[in-house]
C-alpha cells in the first residue's frame, strides 16, 4: 500500500523552505558577500538551528531534515507574525530575520 502522508509532508516542507530561501536566504547571502561579519552571524544561526533540531527534537534522525527545518521555521513565523518580514538592510537585521536566513543556510547544507 502506498502512503501519501509523508510524501505530501515533505513536499509541503520543501515549498515552505523554497519560499523562505527566496525571501530571506538569497538576500541575506548576497548581503553577506559584501559583509563578512554577516556571514559569520548567519553561520552561527545555522549552527543553532542544527543543534536545536538535533538535540531538542525526539527521534529527529527519523524525520527528513526539510520537515524538521520547515516546522521550526513555521513556529517562528507564527509566533512573530509580521516581524518575520525580510529587512532591507541585512547588516542591521534583528534576531528573527537572521535566524530565518540561518535556517535557510542550514537547509541548503542538508540537501
């Protein structure tokens, strides 16, 4: 018997991450190319996301990384609401946009 549930969950997760990559990942990395300190901050956020998901989620190894990351991102965005919008100046960005961009960076390393 073919079960669609997990496959649809992964497709949904990839859709969320692709959208976030366009709004936060690409612009943040473009800004980081001009500001090396920003790349270090993004690396720290990516590492924090990695650690949170690895240590803070039971049986994390049994769930696709894209699903874990998308779930984490959805929780952040739901909690933050409009504050999750991408900033115009990444060098002056707050914690949330940087964490979302870091999640993108972590997701790209899992692919």
